[in-house]
């Protein structure tokens, strides 16, 4: 691994298209920054995988991003953030920041004491760790946090089922569950879920404040790079998007977010 500099790329990974919401938010906020994205589509979704499997996938991908000379690594997946952050942090040199998608959201939601009845929806892997209730209550002991696993949502989104009657019915069914009754805010604790934010808002109207992690994480990345004097001085960004297996939904989603400017590169780290 060469020495990192301001011109080095930002490394981002997720199991599939969910992390593209984070990549897009980073690109919108810092358009001159080069991105290297790895979508582990061969193993998606991470939400129903064992913790040992998620740690193994995350370790291998992080090593790949380090070899691409990334100046910061963003774990753009709640399942990996809650399960494998410590694993990734151990293999990444201390000089290179590692950003997960949980801590910036926890910091954001606990800044105001008005948010005291918080709902969290995410994959089975994320919800099982109880990472959001634990970290929110460390910063705001009076907050009541109720979590609900919503395992159908990520694969539904991966298959392109969002913003239609089918997806709205499934979303409504989950949001009507008892754990989410009487909440004042809802954390979309999966990077896939910003793609269904409109449908979630349609269910709640203006009664519940929806927390979209993508923009929050992008701002955290910018702040960390600025503090370390690693914001790029380049005039133009160069992006590389890798996938471990080709999926039409991933190809379609990259074209939506990056206006057809992205060429997918297939790379199976487990065979190379």
C-alpha cells in the first residue's frame, strides 16, 4: 500500500445496491472526490448471514480497498457496521479512518432531547446486535428505542421492487407492527432503505421524523477528511465500481445514481 494523500480515493463497500445511497450522497457533497466502491453482490444480503461470515467478507473487501490506496474506508452497510467494524478497524492502519453508518446517525439523533421515542428498522443481523438502542441510550438515557427486523425489505429493493403497490403493502405491514407504535422518529437502519423513504413517509405523513443515514454519513466523511487535511485538490473525480457478481438491479441502480457514467468491473475476491 502506497502512502495515502488528498488525491487518494474514498473506499466504500456494501453487500449490494444499498451502499450506493451513501456513495451518491458523498459524491453530491464532494463531487471532486474519487470513489472506489465494492458491492459484494455474490453474498447479498448480509442481513441474514452469520456474524463470522459478515466479518470474513468485510475483512477481505477492506484489504482490497487498502490495496487500492484508499484514504478512508466507509462501511456503507448497517449489518457489517454492527458486526464487523472492530474486525475492519484492526486490519486498517490507524492513519486511515474507518467510518461506519451507525455512529454518525446515533450522534445526529441524540443531539436533540425532543427525539425520545425512537423506532429502528433494519436487517435481522443489525437488529439482533441491539447496537442502536445501546448506543442511543449511552448518550440519551431517557430515550425509548424500539427496534423491528424487516428482513423482506433489502432483498425486495435489490430486486427493484420499490415505489409501487407491492412494496407499499409490505412496508405498511411492517410499520403497523406494535414495536413501532407511538414513535416520534424512525431510523432507516439499512442503507437500502433510503430508496423506500418516500413510501415510509407516505405511511406516516408528517407525524414521524424519518432519519436517512446516507446524507448524515456523507457529512461525517467530509468532516473527517477536512480535519485530516485529506480533502482532494483534484479538478476531476475518477470512480471505480466493483461487484463480486453481476446483477441487473445493481447495474440499473448505478445508472440512476451516477447518470450512466459508471462502468461496472466484476471482481470476485474469493477466487482471485
